[in-house]
C-alpha cells in the first residue's frame, strides 16, 4: 500500500458493482479467499498487483492467486483464483476475472470498470497529475492505486516494514527475476498476542519485463497467499482489449 502525501487514491476496494464505496473489514481467507492482510491487521488486499505505465514492454499472461489456511481444528482451507493481465507498448493495462474487468488507459487518461455479467461499464477520467498506477482484480473485487509520484518502489520490492533480504535471481515461468524478502515481526502484546508473530513477504520482479512475476505473503493469522504469472507471452495484445467492448452500456455509479 502506498502511504504518502502524493497519493491521489490510496486504497480503493470494489466489492461489486453496487457496493464500490463500502469499507473493507479485516476477515479471513475463508471469506475473502486470495486476499492478504497488512502487518498489524490492516485492510486486506489481493496478493500481487501490476504497476504502470510501462512503455515498450507489451505482454499478456495468466494471473494465478492461491490461498491456504489451516484452522484451529486442523482443517485446511484452500482456494485459487485465475485471471488474465494484458499490457500494451503504450502502457495500457487490463486486469480481468470472469466477473470483473479493469482497464487503465494512460494515453487517453481514462479508467474503465467493466461488469461482464450485465455488460455495463463505468468510465472515469484519470487526472493529468497521475503518473503511476496499479491494479489487481480477484473475482468481483478490485484494488487500484493512483499516484502523482513515479513508479513506486513497491512495484519491485515488498512494501511491508521489516528486515529486507536480497534472495538472488531465479527463472520464473521462463522469465528471469530478482527476489526480495521482507520479514516483519508483530511484537508481543501489540494485538493481544502472547508471542511475537512473524510475517514473511517475498516478491520476484523481472527487470526485463518490468513486471511482478511471483509473490507470496505468509502470515500465521491468515495463512499463505501467493501470486504468479503463468503462460507469459511477450508481444502486443489485441488493441481492442483496452477499450469497452461493443454491446457494453455506459452507466453511472450510485453514491
């Protein structure tokens, strides 16, 4: 999460087309599978987001998010979400699930939020002051950031506070990536805990692709949440993917 004075929209979570502005409670992956919590019990957000705009590095890929949590009685709860991500050479981005589509067009300065079920969409102008953005879509939910600052360092490294380690390089699904690990500790008594709680967050970032290719958040409170890009295809996606499709109706948000 980005936390400074230059952020235009710090954290926006979209439950569904009718409840965009609703506040997000802290919950377990049983309720919101694939979403990780910030250290200390902050707002939940999907594991893995893509930042932009990135110019001249077009690609498309499948996004895979998984969660695994062991309950007190030993029950293992697992869940996975499959989506798609596209980026063209001009920095346009599209993230989609079967239930939700987000499109950022930094050239036309527009954001499109599409509902595939009823074939409607919202169109929101992007301020000229905005220079970087990120997006993640899981099921009906979406999380976006807009900033007046340059591409944030969180695009490349874990943003959680704690001890940071460089864990070298690795080929992830055919893409060479650099790994960073941040280990954060919630001290005894901070949230009523009688022992310290250790949270480990890893990110594998490709300098060549300029994209996050794998990440994980291992938190004893919420289990293991992972993100990975698979079926990566470098090259220009279909330009029509970055516009609302024919047959979709422009609508307005209810406030």
